[in-house]
C-alpha cells in the first residue's frame, strides 16, 4: 500500500478508528503457485496487548496455510467515497480538468498468527471477542465443558494475531488546497451517500499536510 506523507494519519488516529472498525479481511499465503487465501471476519483489537483476536470454524481451509506460514495480514478498509473530478479542480482551472479520486481509510496489520486449540483458552478468547462486540452482555459466558457453549468449542479454533507492524493510510485530500477541500466536504454533504458523512468528517479533521 502506497502511503504518501499527506496520507499518514496523525497521532493515534488509526488506533481510535480501528476500535470501531472491527471487520476486515485476513490474508494468508496460499500453497506455492496459488493466490493468497482471504477470509472476511470480525475481530477485536487490543491496543495494549498489540494483538487482535478472532476465531474460525474448524473446517476452514485457511488453517493449513496459517500453520505452514503464520505471518499473515489483517486488512481493514472503510469510510470510502468516490470524488468526481470537478470537485477537485483547483481555483482558476476548468472544472473538467479536475482529477477524480477515491477517499478511504485503511489499516493493515502485519501479524504473527497463533492458533488456539485448548478449550479453556478458546473460551477466554471468545469471551474477549464477545465482550468487545456485546459490552452490554446478554449472552452466557463460554466455559470449557459447561453449557450452553462448551460443547461447541470443538467446532472452532481460536486465533491470536500478534501485531508486528502497522501500516495506516487516511487518504482525504490532504494534498489539496483548502478551497478544494471545502468543495469536497460540501459535495459529500450534499450527495449524502452511504459513507459520505464519515468521509467528510475525515476531510474536515485531517487538514492539509506539507510533504
């Protein structure tokens, strides 16, 4: 992923963003001569432990690939929006000369995968994940050998993803003039598509950065 200086998130923006963007794609090296294997999944990221936790069904074809090549990549992309060319035309230039582009936030976590098969450890992992997504409770805690989930633990394998490197990109017109940024923000507000409001917040927050 190419990251220009003006697309680099400031401070801990990416950590705050990842706390609420917890669905991504896990990419694992496939067998020789085959493309990578990619699995969409929910995960819970723990900034203090620098790890993400998740689980997959035992028959999932990723397991042999993970065990043979445990260096994996967890990729998360969201808050994306298409920007029409005229919105990006600098003042004094014809609108039709503006360059269309994409706005998006992306975080890639390079990880060392650790497979969790011990029933007690799997229960702990599951409770961590459910606690992230369902902090209000309402579901029984998982415990090895106990109802209602104990008997289901054999059907899954847990996965601890130890983060070894983070690459983050927040591409929100940071290179553009304030006039263009204002026009993009207004255009997103007026258009109002599914992710336009989130993209607009990034455009207003990030601000131009000198390379």
